[in-house]
C-alpha cells in the first residue's frame, strides 16, 4: 500500500470515529469518547450534559405523575388528605431517586432534586394556605423532616447538590407559609429545626452558602413572633400566640447558635468566619432583646442576671480559653461578652434609668484591667461602655444645643461630674499603659474616645455656665459657643504638645471644624454685627495661633 493510500485510510478512520462519537452523544449512550483531534466546529458548538435529554424526559414524566394524583383528588377518587399524602410521598420518592444517582455528573442529581421540590413545594402551599387539607403543624413538621431526610440521604456521598436545593426550598417555603397563614409559631419552630440541622452539618464539615439564608429567615421569624406576641392586641388574622411561645423561640435560637459557636471555636478550634460572627451577634440581639420586650418585673431582673453571667463567661472564654492563638475568635467572644454585659446591666436598672452609672463603672474597670493584663481590646470595650453611658445619661446630646444656641436647661452637675470623673480615671489608665506596636493604635483609639467625651461634656457645661453668668442676661449665645470651642482648641493643642498626646491634637481639628460649621450655620445668621465680629476674631485668631503651638514639636 502506498503512502498516499495510508494517509487516506487514516483520514477515513478519524472521520468514522467522529461520527460514532457524535451518534453516541445524541443517543445519550454514556460511552466515553475515544481521544481524537476535535474539529473547530465541534469545539465551538454548544453541548448538553451527558444523558440530558433522558433526564429531562424523566422529570417531565414525574411532573405528569403528580398531576395524575391531583386530577384523581379533584375527581373525588382520592380524599384531599389522601391526595396530599400520596403527593408528598411521591415527592420523597424522587428525592430518594436523586440520592441514588451517581454524584457525578451533577446535572441528573440536581434535576431529580428539583423535580422533587417542584412536586412538594406547590403541594404544601396549596394544601396549607388554600385548601386547609393539612394543619400548619403537620406542614411545618414535614418541611423540617424533608430537610433532615435530604441531609441524611446525601450524607454518605458528601453531595452538596441535594442539601443546597432542599434547604433553600424548605426554608423559603416555611417563611412564605408563615406569612401567608399567619401561623407564626409552628413555622418559626420549623425554621429553628432547619437551622439546627444545618449547624450540625456545618460542625461535621458540610456547610455552604445556603446555610445563611436559613439563618436570616430564622432570625426574622423570631423577630416577627416576638413583635406580634408583645403587642397588647393581636392583629387581625393572626393565631393566638401563647405567652411562652416567644420565649421558647428566642431560647432555642440562642441555644442553637451558642452551641455552634462553642463547638466551632472551642472544640474544632477553627476561625469564626465573618458571617458566623455576624449571625451570632444578630442572634444575641434578637434573642436577648426579644426576651427583654416579652418579660417584665422579676422576670426582667432574672433575665438581666442571666445575661450578666453569660457576658462574664464570654469574657473569661475570650481571655483564658480562646486566647490570642486565633485573634478573630478572641475578639468575637469578647464582643459577645460586651453585648451580654450591656444587656445584663441594663435590664435590672431600666426602670430607674440609672443603668448608665453602672456602665461608667464598667468602663473604668475595663480600662484598668486592660492596662494590668495588657489586653487593649478590653480598653476599647471600656470606651464603648463610657460612650453608651454618656449617651444614656443625656450628657452627650445637651452640649450641642448649649453651644449652638445656649437655650437648654441647666445640666445635672452631679451627672456631669460623675461622667467626666469616670472618663478621666479611665483615660489615666490607658494613657499610662505601654502596649506593643500592634496594640498601639487600639490604645490610641480608646484614649481618643475617652478624651473626646470629656472635652465635649465640659464644652457644653462651660457654654451654659458663661451664658447663665452673663451680666444682666441677654448673652450672645452663638459667640459664647464659638469662644468655648476656640479656647478649648488652644488648651488641647498646648496640652497635646506638652504631654506628647496625639489624640488631644486630633481633637483640635474636630473642634475647629465644628466651630467653622457653627460660624456658617448660626453666627452669620443670628448674631448682630458686633457679636459676629467677635466670633470672627476669635476663630481667625485661633487659626493663626494654633500652627505656632503645634510646630513646637510635631506630633502628627
């Protein structure tokens, strides 16, 4: 045989090979193609997954079977309860079929699972929301069991397709039925079972993005349940919610994610993700805030003591158990402690409105303990306690009206003295600490917040005192406010340079910016010519003087 004949034979064999391969792909035979050189047309053309057409065919037949059951029910051959039951069993059968398929390729598994949920979801909606063929409790129980079954069937193969589709469907249907039927309690419990199952799966290494949709829906369901249960009158259309229902849901939500946080960070020693931290924080706010809105009297005090004990436990875990091996976990547990201690100190004293005094004490304790243990994160918590205490006492709001117009009631001098004294004592602790380079900025942030609180409260008190002491009354309030801001800026600049405190110099820029805004917004509009001239002289003179003070030794 000549060389041209051999070449022609090779080309014929390659052509025959391509034809056989194309025929096998069209018939869905699933035979692995023999390696060959693909033509450009084959590479560019769209291709379907293997066995795509037969898989679609089975899905269509499955939907047809569901419609047969519906037709028999509408004709009266099957009772509504029997028709719904058979339909749900039929949907479970297709979920089992999906689980028995090979995990790869994923397309047949996904389509079979979608077929199952396409049968189950509309059937539950129609049977519960429209026909009342099954109770809300039965519907909620089925949704919870459906997800657990999907997780169990796919567990041995470590499939992610079935859990993703089933969990998204179950959580979404539960939330929609909760809104449609106004049966809050059963579907809230169903969502809590769903998130508990998904958290267990995450603990065993099976987690995915679908976990967070279920978590968010569970949070919102508990919030809605708490809101409706705490109303004096039940809104029209909503089922009666027992007094213990909201507390049960709040407690279960807290228990689920507290257990998840403990197992993830203390047993598995893995780093808490941002979403896990955010969800746990949201759960603390939803559960503790919801419980505070639900209970009253002695129960509120007991809840406060529980929150306080839990907050202190979180601090102990963060400092002595979690430690700095995984810094994010340390800060996450410390943040949980901060939120719980705030709740625990607020609830017992909420009636007297003196809880801010306790927060001032917490601020001082945190800052001194932070200095002693060299844990600057605790110092930041001290600044947060004091800032919230200042806001709760009203001493952070009043200076604004005093400086801008001088029209405010006299300050409660004892509260001003207590707040400023607490801030100064806490600031001394932070200012005298010697943290490492990585903690320097946290200490600096703490010191800045504490100093800002002191300066702001003193500015308001000084403005009120000058206006009140003005001879004969009728003081130019706007000019007095400008004078207070500019004089404090000079004092802060001198003190910052002398004591080598950057945070005091930073506050100078904030005060001068506030004074500039005040000049434009108030002084130019309300002051007479002489008072306006005084304000401009004060501000302009301060602008000239400040650079000379700050240039003595650069700090920034």
